[in-house]
């Protein structure tokens, strides 16, 4: 999550037996939930378990809806969070009244008791102490009748000191069709809303945008705001088409958000001018340094304002310096590599990439007791290291000297160079001999030692089973370590295996001596088929190299997702494979019953394949937003995620990064495979 506060969501889609089946209900509900829980858009916390944040069913009762809402309200109350509540399905109003009733499985239009009173439900949710506000999205017929009575809210426990925004699909006497509101809203949130600023809100601009897209329904909205202590206004999602740079100044979105919050907490009612120029920052710095300023407002927040202004002035100087020093090598790929190398999280990346990364490092990453510029210095050091240019390194070293962080800069650059050498050292273990079950022996190569041909050795398993394979891998590790000299350490292990093992075996959980292989090693899984000395392998691997080269230009996750309907027609699927549709990254959004067959069909075409490790996940669509959120850190982030999966805190969870399986063939692996192409060899060392 990019913000400091958690946000909660509940999307309910209900079919009703007495009404026509809504064909687009499930798709609309899942798409809306995916957008609202996307870390770069809605930032809401997804939930699984007894009370999921997504409920789509044709068997709900009124009490099921009430229980789900009460649980969502409870979570929002505990986190002092905003709750986004969406109701999708059928609705009715009673004669001579406009109160909306949300229909569930057994509801009948003549029986209010068989349905859910929407106005009453929203009034209950917004009146709960601790809830920061409620945003309600109602996509039913007659949905404007769901707007609660303001008098009911004002007379509640909180005496009306709360906030509520309601977006409705149709007038109180008008039907709604085809989940048009939800579908149009999802499209706007994914595309962005011009003129909305950094966030999309339930306001006149959003309503106008929806009305432009929806014909035959009167989209409406209701807003109630009587909370004088709210720390930020209600917003629905971040605006993906917002460009912070367009407002001018030397401060980006990350820095402005942090400074605005600190200034507001220091002195209520104070606001910052737009744009935030360097002279504005310098004037603010001079003001907060005056003795009388320390006695104004909250002393703790006064200190935070002073700290942020100083950090943002540093950022204002370093951004143009980096633009100039790195002009010959600057690229989005370079910046993202520096982000990962310096340890900044994916959410540090914004629409103004360089400035957002620098500001995130300066205002969000510093830890207590550290030099306040240590995190931005690590990021600058990562850029210097990745530039591979002596002139750049010296220019940035001079900046470090001028800012008193030369030790931190040198430590970072030295550490990154050590990591580069360490990451290049890999043990490759091949189980290619496992034709139908487990192998009788494994091959091993130690890559990255500087030798022309990687050292190779073969190790017997003793027994052709999982245990024997673990013993052979352990022997390969011992052999590889015997070839190293201090301070070299073996941390990276590539395991290449046939499809039938990839479908059923998690290599990092192989027991090697007393521990699992993945405890002290980062394991990357490969397909041994790309090492086969087959006449078609040269073409297959060359196609993968071209596909991966094209993929480097993608800022978003370039994943082609496959659902069960695609695999249901294998002949058409094979035709699409042969014509190049699935040639880069393929994601299976479910765990096929015939996973081995699916992998065997896919592996010769797609160099990267992802799928859920379990077949019993409660939501088939959890993988797509998860991969989109973590894409730029893959495959490196998989190994630590697998280790986290073994912790007790993970028990019962099957929808996190640690439950994503991957077969990953990058450029480095394809180069390792090159000597095998069109040659009958037992290892790269035999190419003479």
C-alpha cells in the first residue's frame, strides 16, 4: 500500500431466484474488486476467509449480507479506515416509497423483510465510531432510493460527525441494466480521469464521466460530510493519468503528500501553496527554524515538518543532478533496477519515476537512528553502480561529499559490486534424466567462476525418489562450495526439471541435509527441456530471446492470462501457440487438474509461466492483481516469499506471492543453454 492508512472494501454481488439471472454480475463484481484492491489504484485490503471482501452468490440471505457488512465495518473501525462498500444485483422499492431494498436469493418484490434495506445498512455503517468514512456503490434498479436519510445519520451515535459518499446506477423509478455502472466505473478507474487530480473521487467530474458512458440510466451521487477531524478527503482510487509534474514546482506527489500531512498535523487548517517551488520550501524552512515556530501547534509534528522540508530541498537538488549526470544512460529500466537494488518497495514507483523514487527514499524509507539521507544515498549509489561509467560515479561521489554522506555512498557502491559478483555465481542442477518419475542421477554446473566452461559434475541419487534427489543435490552443493574461495558464497541455485516434476514438486522444499534447500539459497525453477540437444531447441530458444527482448519495453506486467475456457479447447489452443500468441509470459489464473499436460504444451513456447500453487484457492482471480503488483520484482522476490510461506503467520493463506509457482527462463539462462543447442553433449564444457 502506498498510503499510510489502510482502506477496506466489501463487494457483494447477489442473484435472486425470483428475478432474471444477471449474466454479467460475477464478472462485474470481480473486476470492481480487482480494481479496488489493486495496490496502485484502490489500495483497499483484500480479505479471504469466513468473510471475504468479495462475495458473489446465488444463495445469500439478508442475514448473510448484514454479517458481511458488519465484519467489514468492524475491520474498518479497528484500523480507523475508510470502507468502500459495493452492492450489485437486483433492487426494488415499495409502493408510495423510494426506500431501496437489495434483493438476495429468496427476496420477493412484495416482501421488504426478505431483502436488505440499503439506506438503513449504510446509515449503520457510517455511524460506527472509528470508521473514517464510507463510499457506497449501488448498481441495482431504482438505486437512487438507497441514499440514506441525512436526518437518520445526524441523529446517530456520532451525532452526524461522519462522512458518506454514494454513487448510484439509476433514478429511484428507473431500471438499471447490464451492470453498466460497475463496468463503466471499472473502465474509468483503469484508464484514469482527466482533470481529477491525483485521486478519483465520487464528485461531479466522476459522475459526468459515467453519464457520458452510460445511456438510458440516470447516474446519481449523494455526499454527506460532517467530520471536522477527517485527515484526508474520501477518494475512490488513485488517478492513473495524473501527472504531478504538470503542476510545476520541485516537489512531486510523494513529497507533497508527506509534507501536506505533516503541516496539517502541526497546525490544523494550514495548507501548502501550488506549485511548491524551491523558494517556497526555503521560506518554509526559514519559518520552522524560528524559535517561536517550535511553540506553535504540535511540537512533534513541528519537528517532522522541519525534517521533511530539509529532505525535499535535498531532493530538489539531486533530481536535476541525476538527470544531467545520467543523461547518456537514463532509462525507466535503469531506474527500476536501481529501485530494486537499493531496497525500495514497488510502491515507490510513481508517474514521475525519478522524482518519486528519490522522494520516497528521502521521506518514507529512513529508519530511526539512521542518517536521514542514508536511503536516498543508497538509491544514488545504485544508479552510480548500474551506470557502469566512471564519470557518473565520480560526479555522484562529489554530491555525497557535499552532503556529508560519502561513507554511506562508498558503502553502498562497494556492497552493490559485491552483490553483482555474488549474484553471478550460480549452481545449476539438472534433473533431465527423470523421464517418467525421479532421476537416478543429477548433473551440476557451477556458473560464474570466470572459467571459459562451467565446471561440471554428475551425482548419483542412490534411490530414484524425492529423498535420493535431495541427497544428490546436497552432494552437488558440497562439490560447488569446494570450488569457491573466500569471500565467495553460494546463494543461487537453478533447478532444471521435466514438466512432470515441475507440476508436482516444489524444489525449494527439497530436504538437503538438515534443512530445506530454499532456507539459505534462492532457488529459481527452469525447464530442462531447453537444455535438450534437440534440433528444434535452437529455434525455440532463439524465439524466447526475441520475445524477452521485446518484453523489456513493457512497464506493466506483459502477462497473457489463460482461464479454464481456453484450455477446454486444446486444438485451438495449440493453434494459437503455433501462431505466436503465447510467446512471452503466460499466467494460468487457476490450477488445472491436468497441470502436467498443460505445462508440456506451453513450455516450448513461453519462456515464463506462472500459476497458483494450490487448486483450492477461494478466489480464482487473486493471481492477476498480485502478479501485476509484484511484477517488477520477479523472479527475485519469489525466493523470500517462499521462505515467508513457511512461517506460522502464513498458515491457511493460499493467496499471496509465496503461493505463486513459476518456471522462469531469462536471458542469462538461455545463454547457459546455448551450448546444448543442436549438439549432442553432456555439458557446456564439452564444446571445443
